[in-house]
């Protein structure tokens, strides 16, 4: 007879997030404690975290976190960085020995800014220039993978259970106003360091529970705009979709949610004219970016966090508030373990985006 804990639940993967609206620092150990309660939703093949506000001393510089397979790949990548960026600081990312975390690559951190002459030559904004450089490194320099590239934020991920990954990266030594976390149960792709969540580009980071059936359609569309989906994962393509819609197309996050988790046509037909016209336009203009299948995601971005379910709500998501702090997780236990007394707790409807941002005037 199977006992509790000896089988995996079919909705595996765990996500958790914490956000303080006043920008007050939250220690990294808090998000570790939260995600650890959902240990049985993952299988040790991937865990990771994203923290925002963790690099105040370099807040205006891009922070590249990079995996290297060899010294040779490091040399080639650093030559590229020197030719395209002003590197302010570089170092190994601090880690500690954890028995369950093995086969780690060389993990480096670079604080850098685009070279002004390069920006003038290409006539791109610094975000677009940096994003293109990240994609070039990840697609042309074998053995080098930039897995985090935003300002005043960082992704930390590995093959392992999330609580072990957090200990490995010494996250109790970091403080940030926002944290997201993921415990992975991969179904269609192997467990490897680069494939763990979060997946990030610039300031955007995604943790994801689910499996999207629209991957090929989404990938074919987004790759027409210069993105390269090298990891073959749902999370990668969702991150690129959000970057494309929000940063490049200037859609609001509410509109982004209306594309990714668009209402059904019969629902749109029942809306008042202005809303119906807007949603009809979004569905027609970005039909290939509708994400189908079960999913719940947490999006981290500069100054905010968004939680979103698929439109049928086939994956769990709980939101809670206590004072100025907002919590989101796959299960209520992941919230209660770090904040037993809550002012409010609820579960958003399918396709209903929950967005929280820093209060006005707080950076």
C-alpha cells in the first residue's frame, strides 16, 4: 500500500512569492521557509529563486549571473562582455557546500553597463541592446549561459530541491523587497541547471507551475521577433512573450494578461462595447500568444509582481495580505508558515491577473 508522500501529485511544481509594497527588505531565508513546505510538489530536479532590490550598491548596473561549463567558455564570454560592456565588478557568486547539490558549473556574477559607443553604433536603447547581447551569448558561446540579466535583481537556481538550492546560494545573506521561488517537477524536459526556474530576461522573471499545450505556436511567433527559445521549456517562452508585449509593444500588464489568458469568445461577446472592442483587438492581434493548457505563474519585474492563472484555473493559486506585505503561493500552507496571521486571503479567478507594485515614490 502506498503511503502519504510516496506518490507525486499530478499538479506538481510549487511556486511562492513575497512582496512588500513599501520596499522594506525581506530576508531570503523567508522565501526558503515558504517554498520548503511544498517539498513534495517537486522531485529534486530543479529549484530556484528571484530576488528584487538585492543589489542596492549596484542598482543602476545590469547584473549578469552566468553558468560556465569550462574555463574556455568563460574566457570567450568575458571577451564578448569586454567588447560590449563596461564591466564594473565581477566575482564568483558566493555558495556553500550542500551534499545534495552536485555537478555545479562555474557560477559568475558581473555588474556592467553597455558601452556608450556601442549604443550609438546600433541605435538601440540600453535594454534592447542588453537583451540582444544576452541572446547572442546564450546561442553562440557554447558552454556559457546568462540566466539573470536585470538591474538590482538576481536569479539563483540549480538542480536540487528548492530549500537546498537556497542554502547553496546563501540566500539568508540577501535582503530584497520581492522574492519568488520555484520547486520543479519536470515532465517533458530534463533537469539541468539552466532549465530550472525562474527563467529571466532583463528585469522579468517567471516561475511557473503547469504545462502549456500552445508551446510550438507561441515559440514560432516569438522567434520572428529575434528571440531564441534554446531551452525548449514553457517558462522560457512565457518570459519572452511578456517581454515582447510589455516592454516592446507597450501593453500594460493587465493587457498582457488579457493576451496570455484571454477570455473565451462567448465571454467577450457579453461585455460592454468598449471592453468588447479592446479584448477583440487583443485576441486578433496577438492570437498566437494565447497560452493554453494548465498554468499558474508568478512574474517578478522591477517594482512589482503579478500572479496569473490559466483562464480555466486548472492550477492552484492563493493570494494573501498582511499589512504592507503580499503573499502568493500554490498552497496556503506556504503562506501560513511564514505569516500565520493574515488580514485577507483569497484565490483569484481563472485568467484574473493580480498585480502589486511598490507605493508611489518608492524605488
